[in-house]
């Protein structure tokens, strides 16, 4: 078969009788998938870039893997595939790529590479074991299990360790960060899992990464091991709609309380072994920890995102200046001991960097508007036990374009099911500096006219009305009750979710009602899928990446249009900048971003050729306001109705079909 890659064209490879059909059960030719593959083949040959919106059901993974592997086989062109999440990385590496290699009978070297915080650091694990300093007995027990697992693992990928949950507080005790990694000077470097993973990636023909790692490589370049990622001829960015937000974070600066507290913990661990004679080092650590806690106290309640200038109270300024003073004292004491060990030297460097970052933010308090040359926003985010201070650029187009031009790859593919607003790539290209990139819109092969109904309920009040939540939930409740399959309700706020949850737990006594936060995301989705007729209430992170096919999901309800909160610091700053440049921020920023989010949420409904269901959009602005047409034109071409009776009849017929097929 591999030899035939030289003679077979893409039409042959993607035909219903072609090699893919021999491996992938139910595979059939999709014109959209073939068109995508042909476009990518052309882009790779001509060293160009392209943005591709591939509607749900196109099969974009095969659409880019086949031409990429063909280019590797014929021309030895290496490829990096970047995905939105670690779950998608695993799916590509453990399922899609092995099956594709079997189908095409080729054997490229393939590597999976994640961020360093996913890999076990044996040095830090042993250091933690020796210190005996833990928050609870449970952490001690979990560490013992991780230690046992470390003797069995080959990859060191801690996501494969079943005894370590995603939110376990032990993670920082057994992993390294950019800050605390000792690099080649680490005594365990010869057995370092991060180094081994990167060495394997360097020798690979296909490397699967995630967007955070791709951006880290493009922005930071050096992480203690030289380049993070190997050179490649082609970079394929899947779920590319997520890239802009991630780029804003990477081209900015941040200092978190967690960084400072980890610095304190690592300094304490080093002091116990290599600086026992200086008791004042531990005192300095305690004083920094106390100063961090004082800042957190002054910042108030958790879950806030606030512009830096809006929180400049005298008490907070004093607390931040005190933290800066204590960090300086710790830095001076660490400087005395830096030569004693690589660990203390690393702590000293990290302390200097934290001090420099904090000084930058503290200087903002004394700056006038004319002093601020940077085009960005400085802001604070609070968590239950911590905080982050951030500087985020308003525009990353020039920075991303420059990084891309400096990258070895000459061909770039950006693809997602949601890159456009009414087939317009303008916003996506503008945000990432991709004006020269070609583009292609591929509609979904699904027959939405026959498979789905779009319902916009009548007589709903304005979403800002206090009675709005109660009004829409009463209107859609009969639909939920009439639906024999699963119901997915997507919210734009936790407050609305919690209110509806409380109401529906009483009224839906014959259906299981699940809510985000009760269980880990993957487990929650599995239970919802297994129930077959359950109700799942969820917010932001569930608007995308949830794939439930068949009868287990036949009704998707969206509470209102997903506009970003205009008082979030970055959104607020973008709005102000747009106004200053003569733009209309609502139409040029807020509507396009909301359209992308709505398309993601609506895309949860129809996931396969045999799926059928109803999409309910509760927001009356879709009809009452002229801009509603922009949203509706961006959605798949479903039949539309405002009549509840029509929807109930459709659901009843769907129930009968399920029964007859069952």
C-alpha cells in the first residue's frame, strides 16, 4: 500500500472502496472531506497557509492526516499537529494515527508531547518524600501510590496514573514547572521523562501537541532544554478557534500567588537539606507567605476579574508593597546561598523574576495615563485560595505573525468547525495576523433540514429582566418532558444553572438531572450518555468538545446568546480601544465572538448522519433585534418554528422511531 501512495491520488484514498474503508467501519466518501484534503495537499506543496472551517461531520481529522502523511511519505515533510485539549491529543495519538498508519500501510515515527506539568519529576517526588511536609494524610497515601506507579511507567505521563485525580493537590509535589526545573543540571536528568519525551519528539515525523505547548514553543523558545518542539515543515492547528485566547495569555505576563507559594515551599525544602545553618531563611519564607495571604485577603471574594486600576485601594497598595519588600528580603538572603546548590540557585533566580514582575505591576499605581506606552490591560483574577496579576496585550496579530515567520514550518493549516461568522473569516484572520492565508468553508454533510428543528420560543421577556430565567425554563420544560432522549441545557452563567437545577430537581422526578461540578467532566458525560434520557445542565466548558451521538442527546437548549461580560478586563479594554479607533465594538467584537460561541454550543446536537433532534434558542433578541439575523445565518440550515406544539409533535415522532428501532 505504501508504494501505491506514489500513484494513488486523494480521490482513490477517500473513495468508499479505498484503503480507509478497509480499516474504518462505516467509512464512506464525503466530498467535503476530500475537498479539505485536496486543499491541504496543495498548501503543503506550495508552502502557504490556509484557514478551513469544516462543518460538523466533515471528518476533518482524516481530512488533514491523509495529506500530511502522504507529504511525509513522498517528500519527507515533518508535521506538528496541535489540538485544543489533552483528551484530543490522546485520541489522535492512541486511536486515529495508529489506525491511519494501518490503513495507509506506512510507518512514520509518531510522538506525543505534552506540557512538562503532565510528567512525573522523580527529583521532586523524592524531595517531597524526604521532606515529609504535606497538607494531609491523604496526600501521603497518594504520593506512595504515585511512587509505586513510577516503577511501572515508561512515559511518566501522570494522566495515565489512575490514583492521581486531575484536581489532586499533590500535582505540584511530583511535577516540575518552568520556574523550578533544574534542566540539565538536575541530578535525575538522565532519567527525566520530559527530556525523554522531547528527545523522542525530535526524532519523530509526526508530533502531536496541544495549543499551549505550541504557543510556548513559539513565544518562549527556550525552556531549559533548548527548543520545546522540533522543527517541522507543516503545522496543523485543529480546534483553531481556541488559539487567539491562548495567544493573548502567552504574549502577556502573569504573576500568581501559586508561583510565589511554590517558590516558598521549594526554598524551604532546599533549606532543610543545604542551608540548615541559616534559620533566617525559613523566617524570610514565612514572611513572604504571610504577605501573600494579606494580599489575597485585601482582594476580597473569589471569582473576580478586575482591572488593576479599579482595585487600587490604599490597603491593597500597602499589602502589595509589603509583599514586594518581603520578596526583596528573601531574594537577598537566597543570593548568599545560591552557590550551595542548583536548587537554591534556581530559587534565587525565580525570586528575582517574581520580584521583577511584581515591581512592574506595583509601578502602575504611580503611572499617569500618558506614561502607559504598552497596548494592553493589567488586571487581577481571584480564586478561592489565591490570585493572579496579569498583563494581557489587546492585539496579538503582529506578535503571532512574527513568531510564525520565525518558525521553521512553511505551511500552516488552521481548522475548526467554527472559524467564521456567516462564512466570513475576517475576525479570525485579523486577530492572528493571517491576512495572506487562503480560506475555505466546507458545509456539514448532514441533512439538517431533515434531521433537526430550530425553535425560538415566543413571548419571552428581555434577558436582562429579573423574570427571564423563570420564564424560559417554564416554556421549555414541556419539551424536556416530551423528549424521550437526552436533554442538554447550556447556560451562560452559573447563577442561572443553579436556579434551574433547583426548580427541575423537583419537577423532573422521572428523569435523572446532572449538573456541571457534581463529577469530573468526562465521568459526567459518560453517565449522561449511559442514562439515555437524562438532563445535563452545564456552562462554558461544555459548550464545546462534548460528543454524544444517537438517542442519548436529542434536545439542546441554550438559555441566551453567549455574549462575553463587557466588564471583564480584556473585553472592556478591547471595547474601549475599538471606540477610540472609530469602530463599533458591539458589531465588530462582541457579536462575532458570540456567534463563534453559539455555533460551538449548537454543534452539540447533530453529531452523526442518523442523529435527529431539536435546538432551542431562548433569546428573544434573535427575532426582535436586527443583529439576530447574523446569528441565524451562521447556524446550520435547520427548519425553524416558533410553535411549541410543532416541536412536541417532532419529539413524539422521534420517540416512536426510537421505539420501533429498539
